[in-house]
């Protein structure tokens, strides 16, 4: 698979990203630039949207999910290090679905119904017959058929640790558990981590390319994962160190490359703990709803501190040529340690983006 229909120079993209992930210099930051196509690259029939469809995560119509995947990349140019992809994602916390939560479709997302009512009686286990796991496997196989020679498969958003526990237990109850039954929380986190890799390993074997590379927000050589703990916004650094740092230390060591989704101002207090993780490659900063965007200078000291500690920075959804010029001036050569995704309105604008960030 040296080329893809939607990314003919895919081999060159993987070569550059391999160098970049491994600490080499590609003459600029890694850039994922997308541009709308005037006409679709392929003419794929559009299935009518099912009645009551509110989210593309839905499991209510399998054929429509496959049709969405078939059409996903046809209207976009993928430039620099952008890679066309489709994903069998069922929502932000698929692992919780596999372990017992029920998903409830909502506009643009999926809500998860907690199910752990008697903590001391709870035993988590791999369930090959779980509805959502079976759906993921079937959808992955179907998407692999439509993606073959065209694009790559992205991991579903599994999630782990305290975020998964909170989804299964309920946020308020999980917060109380940290204080009232910490040993139980540690035992649950042990089970969640083991089960995460039980599911991850199956998906990796289904999704890896012929180089062994995999994809989540970016392509990387080998086993790639995105980790997170949005729950951390509600706990102290000491609690984060006790409950989540050991989980992250183990999980980051069990993959080849990884990033951390760092969400919101209330999570900033855990920055030093994140920087202490030796196998964490990259931090993806999300200011969160109602906060200034990633382009705002108030966050730039966080980018400096992360890069100076040896971590890469992922800035997804960056916008504005002037903002990009200012970021390059502020970071200087350190900008090469960033992975920046941007949309452009034209191929000429995309070329200007690359001129701005290149040596």
C-alpha cells in the first residue's frame, strides 16, 4: 500500500511522520492540512438519512454507517501530513460500551448510561458477545472493504482509566468512590487497563497497515494510542498522582507512540504530572467550551513548557495565517515539535501555510 486513492503520496507521508515521531527534523512542524474539493473524487451513491438520525456515532442503521464511511473522504484534498480516514467509532468512550454501558443517541454525540450500582459486586470481563463490540467488529470489517486502497482506518475512541470508570459508575458516585473506597477504585482501574488492551490488540491487528502503522488523529509507525482523563478537572493533583498517573505510566509504555488529550483550564494543574511520564510523546491541548482558542497567546507558555520537557504538542483545529505566523515567531525552532491541523479554503492557501511554517 504505497499509495491511496485519496492520498497518492501516502508512502512519503509515512516516511516524514516516521522521522518526525522519532525525533528527526522534517524542516517544519508536522502539518495536517485539508482543502475542500470542488468535485468529489468518486461518485458514490448517497443513502437517504434514516428517520430520527441525530448522530453519526449511531448503531441504529448499519448500512448507513457503511455508506457514510464510503463517502467520507471523497470531497477533501489531504495535504502535508493529513491522512484520509474512516472510523468505526461508536462515541467518546467505546470501552465503557463494551464493558456494560448502554449508549443513548443525542445530537452529535452519544450519552452513556451508568450501570455499576453495587461496587463491591462488580467484576468486569471481556464479552465477545457484547452488542457494541460485535457492532464494532462488523463495522470495522465493512469499513475496511470500502477503505481498501482509498484511506486508512482510525481507532474508535476507546478511552480508559477514570473517564471509563466514571462512565460506568456515574460521575458523582465515582468522585465519592475515590474517598470512600479507594482500594476498589484501584482494582477497577487495574481491570479497565487490562481490558483496554484486550480490545485494543484485536483492533490493532484489524487496522494496522503493512508497515505496522496505525492512526488516531495522526498516523504513526507502530501501535498508536490517544489517552486522556477529563475527569481530572474535578480532582486534585495528589489524587491524579495516586489514581491516574500509574495507569498512564503503564499504558504509555505499552504502545509505540501516544498522545494525551488535555482538556480544559481545570486540568492545567496536572501538567507537571503529564510531563513526568517518560513514554508520553505528545500532548493535545483543548481549552474547552467557553475558553479562549488554542490560537490565544495565554496558552502559549504551556506549549513552551511541554516542548522544553521533551513532549510534542498537538494543536488541532488551528486557524488563521496571522496566528500561524505569530506562533512560529513565538516558538521559533520549537514549532517543529508541533503537530498542527488546519483547514484551508484553497490549494494556494495550503501552500502559503506550508511556506509560513517551513525553514
